[in-house]
C-alpha cells in the first residue's frame, strides 16, 4: 500500500475509537491519579462521536480530517478536545486538495498536526503530556521513511517510539496541565494524555497494516 485513501483514514479513526473504548477505564484510572479522572470518558465520548459522524458519501482526506478535528473540539471536555482537535485540523490543512496521501504527505501532515498541538498547548518534551508520545513518534516516522521503509513499517516504528515516550512519562514531574499542580507528587504516574496519544499512533499502524 503506497498511499493513504479515505478508507484507510476511516480505518485509523475506527481503530483509535475501538482502542479508546477498550481502555477507557484504564485511561480514567491514570487520570484519577494526577488529573480530573475524566480522560477516558471524555475521549470515549469524542471518538464515538467521530465514528458516528463518518461520512457515507465520498469526501477527500482533508475534509475527513477537518470534520474529525471539529467533532473532537465540540465533544471532548478539558484540554484534550482542543489539543486533539487542533492536531486533526492542522493535518487537514497540510493535506490540501489531495485525494490520497502519499507516505511523505501523510508524515508532513502528521508533523503539522503535532506542531499545531504544541503551539496550542505550549508543551515541550519532558513536560509529561501527550507530546512526549507524539514528538518521538513523528521523528521516528520521518526517519523510517527517509531510510526507505514502507509506510506500514514506518508507522510501526512510530508506534514503538510513542510507546517508549509514554512509558518515559511515569517518572516525570508534570510541568503542564492539572497534573502540574501536584508538583513532585505527579512523579510515578503514567500520563493519561501520552497514553491515549500512543493509542492514536498504534491505531494508525494497525489501519495501514490491515490495508496493505
């Protein structure tokens, strides 16, 4: 599979929604330790709405990604809605008018989305946020594609990098979000945002592998 079409993007969104539904309670438990105990429920509500809104008539990648971002902003509470929404809206802008996304175009769109998320949340690596998973993921994606790997292989590398980034948040002291209010007490807890972000990358890897 060389390019991503709308069907592949829909598989990605459905896979992410399924992962969120499966791990909703775990995400909430992680958030209960250092946040508002609502990340799982909020993300489940948002991704259920995204899947329910998936178009039944043909649309381009940009339109699908834009719709996803708007739905997430509208339905996900807390900071996660604006951050994930911005990710997809920036991806939509970078996708342009393409009817399918070449691997390099998809990677460019993904990086644009992550950069938009960073600009909105003012996060840096080590702040104990979802960027700690997404930053390494986009770097791994770009590096693998530059080495001539297929998109499927590059996304598997991105997923592994996201998982490592997620795991690395456990000993961190949060510097952003509600968890930062806890100071040193936030250390020792895996970040729920980084956890859901790793699920997002894993879902992309699964969707592309299934379509290969």
